[in-house]
């Protein structure tokens, strides 16, 4: 690079160790936040589906409920959805409060789309599932985004992006 005033060419400088560390930390923090979001999401969802609301879903889904569940489809959903939580609810949030709000929005949009589509196109889809499932999606996604953002902020503390 050439100095504009003197015309002297300056030697090229590489990135400093400090700037490299700062550049990597947000990625590590984001990855860790993603793992925390995944753990929170999985634990809460398994508690809800397997314990708290199990009888409710069994009673209303009846023969529509797969036994056993399609593990590959469930894993694919979890991976994709947790990725969206990290991108939309953790990374783009400006605070834990913002992450919670963004998680609520994402949960509402996703779970309402799923429930209302099923209700519209699946013969005998139980309408009684729509409201509790949408509310659960809002709470679940909001809590998962909040937990991920909380960890991200802790790991990212004092480091400029």
C-alpha cells in the first residue's frame, strides 16, 4: 500500500494475532450457543411430548400418530429448525430479550404454519391440537433462542465483533 502524502510504499501487513482471535471468537461463541440451543430445544420438547402432553397427543392423534416415530424425519427437522433458531433468534438478536422475542416470532410462524396446514389438508386433523401446539412452539422456540443468546453473550463479553 502506498502512502498518499509521501508516495512511499509501505510493507504489507498481515492480520494481527489479536484481530484473528477476535474474528474467530464470535464463530466459536455462535457454535457453542447453537449447541446450547439444541440441548434446550431437545430437552424441553422431549419433556413436553414424552411426559407432560403425551396423553393429550395420544388421545387426539390416535391412529395418526406414528409408532415408532420416523427418527430420520425428526432428526432432519431438529437440525434445520435449530439452525434457524441460531440464525434468526441468536445471531441476529441484539440482547437476550430480543432473542426471546425473535424466538417467539419464529415459533409462532413455524408452528402455526404446520398446525393450520395440517388442519386444512389432513382429513380428521384434530382442531383441538392447533392452539396448544402453536403456543408450545412459541414457548419452546423462545426459550431455546434465549438460552443460546445468553451463552453467546457470556462468551462474547468484552470482545468487539
